[in-house]
């Protein structure tokens, strides 16, 4: 008698277990209707979970009698293509993370929680004939209705809900509903129209700018290598026109019916990029970032998956978005640490993008004025083309950079007399001034002058920052808030000093010194409301005589044509750190902030206030530029065997009690030391190839009420590091005591905190 063939379905279940799960396919489900990339409902423990199908098999390592059957198939077609499934399997393997959680992270929230299938149709709103012919002057008090009508009158095809929301503020939905009831606006359901076969004239809305010789060489190189995998680094000084190179290359990709994925580090950079892209191209362009709600993200994900969106601009999680016609990936500001996820799956979107491009055999372009050491190393190894742009676009000239030695100078709340005089000179010429202070709030330290009490956070090893506008203390690590105490909690003395300065204090001082000048402060505190950041940036770009004050939000990629003076108020706080990457981060910050000065015809000036004008890193950067600094930094790392000349992983652990994390990390250390001694990692691994630094407390040992420690593992070969960590994971998961602790492995850590 012939044995019945088993239909085994392998699925990824969102669970901390690092494995795939096998389920039986019941006779009521057609095996041909269950494909990789589809979602299924499976019994898991006492609950049911939405899982993703990874593949089929006719055999299993589990006793067949113990296997359970699928409950339901949720999709009629795969929502993830084979390309993305392959990529996510690599992510789970490389970052040593549970595969079910990896797949869940890549899906929109609605797909994780709801049983809805991929929606193929779109709903568009457009003006009716009655709406066009009606007298809109009757809507003087109905501001939102009038605004929606003005928005819709410029489009014959209509707008989606997301497109309407992008330009409206407040509760606009009620206004739209009223217009529909008046029959001035109607909705229509349509199928997405793919834009694959648009002609050159239809793709381009406006002509390109005239490229200089360096830009032209870069574009020609990219186009020549535009039909297969190639990795290119556009190493261009600030203002050299990297975006124009992107646009010229993207145009060729669109002409060939391809989609393009553009990754940016932060939400703040997406509005200005999409404006540049929409000015040039007539194709469908959308942004995908954390500022959108779950429904908006779902719609954009679907539109990209269907091929409707031709250019997708997004932050790091966008790297997982399916795009059937993907022809190129561009990573702007590739050096930015924001491309590294710092919790959950600690992945690097930049590294994943490189793997995705390689798998899909398409080009990938990385751009920066301050390339990361890893990218420069790949250029040295001839694994990435190095395209240099050393000429500022148009007539702009590089700014002059000077150090202001503040030793012995009287500082007016952080501003030296030399700097104040320079600000007056630039404002007298009707120019703009940008003051950079990478710390928000009013004062980072509250001190009792009698007993020395300092306002520490009770949940973190961190001081509470005083925010004057709301008159409270806030921890910037765990977000704990408390009122400003009227007197010292320890001794009852009323003399409390506010030490140090944040952007709020700088704003107050600047307004006192320059009462006739408009001041704009841009930081996380002033841009919390939707649309505020964009309106502030537009106001700053008007070119009026202004003083701009901000944190890193102002440092990246913004174009302020009338800014002629940039001042970094406190450069010293970044000079000394336990992290070997700190000099690189500081150099990048200085160059990026300096790049906001003199971007057009007016000559720019940059000043750095410091009490350490003799610092070697500062002087190397000022005399040899970023390229000279990077060359020296790479040489030092090679000598010290630090990344990118070695490979690291950071084992992090946190617990309610110090002794718990210490015991766990000590256990990890003992397991790996035994593996190293016994040669079970591999015979070729020698005593010097794998090193352990720790276990040690984290630089901030207590955070949000938890005690934290870490153990750094370093190897000269990537495969040896992964083999060691895989063996460690097997031991930890077999140890019931170790399972009770919260821990994680960070492959290629970017911050040691």
C-alpha cells in the first residue's frame, strides 16, 4: 500500500524562537493555492497567529503525529515576492534574529494584525461639474472646504486620501464629507495605472540643470553601469550637486520602465527631496516614513508593490518594500547613523540595500559629503567605485573655517565676544546666521549652590534637562518629567543654578542681544506638530535677515541660500569619548554643519568655538579636509585592528537587578571562552582571532529603570564571528535560567552605549 504524500508547509511565526515551523496542509486546502509569500492563520500554543509561508516540503524532522494543520489561507496571491523572501532570510541569518520577527518587521502593521488581502483598487476624490461651477466665495468661513476645493481643481484624475492629507491640516475629513454631501466632490474607485511605458516627454516635467564636468563624468559612469549590479560612492563636498546627479541617473531608469528606491536618514529630509523630484518628474512619487499612520503606510506599500509608485523615497524600513520593477537604489547621506536600527532587529538599512541590489543585479548609489569609513574602505578594496565631486555647483565657493579660542574669554551664555561681533557683521549685510547647538532644552544641569545636589533622573544614570518654556525637568533618555523644584530637595536651599546651555537658552540670549532680528529655533521641541518643520524650513529659505538656531535637524542636506555665517557653539563636548567612532562622527558633523554656509554666490564663513584649539583631530580636519582626516583615521584603525579591518558584535543585556545581567554576561563569556579554547568554533580559529572586551556595565548602566551591561566580541574573519555567536545562541536557548533575561546581539554595532 502506497504511503500518502505529506504536504508540509514551512512558515515564519512572529516569536522569539529562532526557527521555522512545520504545519500540515489539510485535504480541504488545495496545495497549489498556498505559495511562498502568502499569509496563513496557524494554531500556535493556545492562540492563533498570522504566519508567512516560506516554502513546502514532503518531509519534516518533527513527529508527524505532533504536527498541527493550517487554520486558514489569508491571501489569494503572495504579498511578498521571492526576492524579498530571500532578502529577509539573509537578514535573519546575518543578524542572528528570529526569522518570524524579521518577516513581521518587514510587513505593514495591517498585514500583521488583520486578515485583509492586498487591495488592488484605489479610491480617488475629484470635483464634480456642480463643484466647478459653484460660487466658492460662499465658503469664506469654511476654510477647510475651500482649501480642499483649491487642491482638487488642479487635477482632472482626482487625488487619493493620502494626497489630500499631505496638504491639509486639522480635521479635514469632515470638510470632505460635507463637500460630498453637497455633491461638489465625488469619489471613484479605479485600478492602479502602471507608468512603465511613459515616453521621455511624459516622464520629465522640467528640464535638468546644466551639469558641470565632474557631475557629467559621474552621470555617464552611472548610466554605463546602470543595467547590472554595481556599487558607487558619490563623494561630493556640500553644495556640489549630488542630488542633480541622482536625478539625471533616475531619469534614465524611468525611461527604461524601472522603479527607483531612494533611502534617506530622516523624515525631515523627505519634503525637500520630494519637492525636487516632483519638480523634475511627472511620474508617481511617494514617501514612506514613521510620520505616516498605519493606513497611510499600508496604502503606499501596496502602491509600490503593484508598480504604481515609480519613485519611493523612504527612511530605513523602506528597504524591505516590494517593488516589482526596481531598477536602482540610492542612499543619500549614507554615512548617517540613522540607517542603523537600534532596537528590535538591529539591522543596517545600508548593508541590506547592498545585498538587495546584488541579489536583484541592479546598481546602488551611495552619496555623502562625509562618507563612512566602511564605504571608503570598500572603495580601497575596489568593491565600490569612488566618484568625487570637489566643485560646488554654480558660483558657490567653499566657506572659510576658523577656530575661536574661548579660553580666557567671557562667554555670554555660550557666545564669545568674537562670535557676537561676527554675527553683527553678517546681519548688517542682510544675511542669515546659523548657530548650531547639539543639545535641546534650556539647561542640561540643575545644581544646588549650597550642598551640590544635581538633578539626576531616578530611572537613568543621566541628568535631567531643564526646559524653560514648560518650566519642568525632563530626561531625554526615558522621557521622565517632573516640575521644577522651588528649592533644593536635599537641603531646602533656594539657590539653584541652571548650568550649561541648550537651544532654548541660546534662543533666549540671542533674542536679548539682537532684539530687532527674527530668530527661528528648529529642534525636536519646536517641530512636534505636523507640518511645523516644513513651514519653518520654508520660512528660513525665504532669505530674510534671520538667526537660525538648531540641532542636527538643521545640519543635514538643507539649502539656505542666504546663510553666510555658521557657528558651532560647543564643539568640545564631542572631542572625548570611549567610542572609537566618535572622531568620525564629530568630523562628519562639523563638515555637514559647515556646508550650510555660502551655498550660492555669497561667500560663507564657519567658526568653531573651542577650549582645545590644539586638538589633533580638529587641526587635521581644518588643514587636510575630510578626505585627509578619513585617510588618517583608516590608517589608525588598521593599526589597531578596528572595523572595517575587523568584525564586531555587541551582546547587550538588561535586567531589574545588576547581579542578573552580570551573571548572564559572565555565562556568555565562559561559554565562548570554552568554545575558543576547545577549538569547536573551527580549527583555523586561533587564540588571537577572537577577542572579548568585557563583560562591563554599559556606559549608561541604568536606563529607564533597567540595569544594562555588554560584552563586545571581535574577530578578524566574519564567518568565525558568526560561527561563535551561533554556538553561543544554541547554548543560551538550551539554558532555562538564561532564557529569563532580556538580551540581544548587535552585529556590526555603530554605537557602544
